[in-house]
């Protein structure tokens, strides 16, 4: 506990240890806090604020009487025992109607009752593949196995190309197009996809953990750690869904990356490790001479397609005089931030700049 | 420290429950009932509706225990499910008189006034009252984020899951609220009592 730093109001207010001490002097951490207080006299005004906030947050909520809790739990157990009850979500959610037959199976198991939250469905590769194959029973399925020691590129009937990594497999209905107005493939392993554009027939890539929907774009799918999956977009735009919840997709734009964590059944969006400048940018120069910071960020945003969030007010007095060339994206950010004494963070696929402003 | 042991126990109970252990399920319900009820109370005063929603949550949970996988934080999973169930139930029941979404009710407005005799340091009583005022003036979403952060120890990511917001929004809500609180200074409290006699 002594290793944590308490530098901000937030650190104190939300520290259980600090709160316990404020509300009751005789806690085991009392020694730590009186010591810390003595060592940080400059922090006393902040400490007083934190204490006041903690007092203000005390609501003395009346706890439910134990008998009530007992009774309610008893009711649940009784109903389960008798088996006579209906679950709340048994009328289909509006969204579920547009889901194809393939996924209605998944939806039933996922219990639409709980709605947008997935029940951390932990489906194995085998289950999802079986469902995929079963659904395309009417047409012959092509199974393409990649090479064992090198990548292998194949061309699909619509002109899309898939570069499979060693040991990976791709399954798709012979004609690729399904009756449901989709192009569908199942990927076991990893690959780089360059999808031919066709707005009428969106392209779906199924894996054991996630579904990726594209219109026409290029992106990479790689197996992540454990049973996870990583998808990075090179160009275009895709949306990614967890198998457990097909109503709730996350959109990825170029230079964004999504990682599926099977332990938490969660999709985490972040920025690609090495963002590339977008194709189609005629002017890639980055020469700034007393340029207002807002303009600098705007330029960087257009070049890389990555959203940069910053406090407009704080930044209004800042300007930059620097010339940048082929440095990697993060290096460029470092250069800019160093020049204006700012820091940046990558949050949910976007860059957030923190600065106190320039004098 | 102490809270880590609770998490392990929670996880153990969760896995036993998934295996069909009814006692573990009972313990799980008991452990989390109060938190669920308190959170539910933030959305409606209708206690029966809250209890019904919690009941539905547990019934569904048990019925689907075989298809549920592991989870890192049982508490947040349950809070999110309750929020979803309850807000839908409230919206539906409001349909006829007040159509619209259910939302987090103001936590501090109309709460019993600050019990200043419980504040050990007298000089902080005024500051605390000011903080309470600021808290009551926060937006509903800011209050919900503070509620989850402070009373439920949820972090930004967990709050985003529970409230179905993206992380950036939660981050903004939290920091805006803290910024307002940070601006409250005790300085004014010093001159006021001195000026008061001058008014008479």
C-alpha cells in the first residue's frame, strides 16, 4: 500500500484506505496516513478538500433488513424449485428479429433476456464452425488450408484476396454469396483480408470468438493470446461483434485495432502499434512555423485517420515550429508533446492530450 | 488488501454456482443483494419493482448457469444486468403516464442533510456542505459515475460496461465532476463569519 502514489484529489477521494481513516481514526492504516500527512504538508489543502468530499458523500443509506433479504432469496429458490416461472426476456428483443437463422441459435443460448450484456458466452472454435457449416449445408463448402511453413494467398469468387498465415484454414460456401445477401467465410487462424467492395453483399468473417463485418476494405485478423483475437484495420471501415452479442458492434477505422479478451468476453479498442499514413493523402508534409496547435492536431488527424482529443481552450495559446518527416506516428506525438510540455494517452482507439497550456 | 480475499471468494462461489451448486448460488445472492438493491434504488422508489427485477436477474442467472462462462468481477456483471433489466421495466411501466427513459435519480438532492456532528474536524463542516451542494448539482450521469466509482469501487472500464458508455465518456464525466468539486475552496468560509458582524 505504501507503493501507491497519492498525487491528486481523485487518488485520495477514491482510496478506500484514506476513506476508512477519515471516517474512523482507529484503522490499521492510521499510522500510514498520519505519516504521509506529515511528509506532505504542501498537500494539506487538497487533503481537506478530499475529506470534505468524503463527508459529503456519506449518505447513511438505510440497509435492507435481513429478514427482507432472506425472504426475497427464499422466493427465488422457491420458484426455481417449483419450476413455475417465466423469464423476463422471453419476448424477442426488437434487434433479434433481423438476426439470421445461424445466429438465432447463439441468441437462444445467450438468453436474449439479459439484453445488451453478453453472458460471457465461451463458445469453442468447434461449436462455431459446426454452426457455420450446418447453416451452409445446402451448398458445397470449400475448405482452404494454408501452407504449413509460409503464407498462402487465395482469391475468392468475388475477387477478394485472403493471405492465410501458416497453418490457418478458411471455409466458405462455393459461390461465397449466400441467400441472406451476404458473403460469408469462416477463419480458423489468422489472415490478411483485402475485400472487394460490394455494398449490396456485406462481407462477414466468422471466427471462434468474433464476427467481423466489412463492406470493402483491408484488415488483418490474428489469433491473440490464449483464445483471444486481434483485428487491425489498414483501410476502410469494419465493425466487429462478439459471438455472444451480435447486436452490439464496435466500429474500427484505419489504424485502430481491436483485441478480443475471452476471459472477460470483451472487445478492447486501441490504436495499432505502428499507425500508417492513410493512402490518398496528396500532401504528407508536416512543416510547422508558428502554427496554432489546433491546426497541427487537425493535420495529424487527417494524415493518420486517428482522432485526437484535446482541450481547445488550454491549447489556444500554443503554437508549434517544427518540421517532421517520416518519423513513426508515436514519435511525432512525442515531438509535439515535448515542445508544448504536454502528455498523451491512448484511450479506446483515440489519442487524448493533456496540457496545462502555453504561456 | 481485505477486498482481494472477497474477490477470490466471489470467484469461487461463481464457479461453484456455474457447476450447479445451489448453496453457492444462495451465498452469491446474499452477498450481492444489498448492493443490487441500493443501486436499483437509484433508478426508482418503487421497491417492489426493484425486488422483482433482482428476482428476475437471479432466476435468469440460475437457469442459464451452464452457458455462462467465467467472469472477473461478479459484482459488476450483476450491476450491469440489473441496470438493464430495471431501466427497461421502468420505461415500460412509465409508458402510459411518462413515456421516456429511466434514469439515475439525483442522489444528493433531498437526501437527509449532512450530519455535521459526525464530522470530526469542525472547520471542514462548511466545506463539506459546499461539496454536498456541488454534488447535488451534478448531472445525473455524473452522479451515477461517482456512485459506481465511490460506493461500488468500479473503475472507468467497469463503469463503461455497466452504463453502456464508451470509456472516453466515462472519463469525461468523472473528470468534469471532479473539476467542479476541486473548485470548491474553503477560503470564502474564512471571511464570511468576519464580515457578518459588520452587517449589523
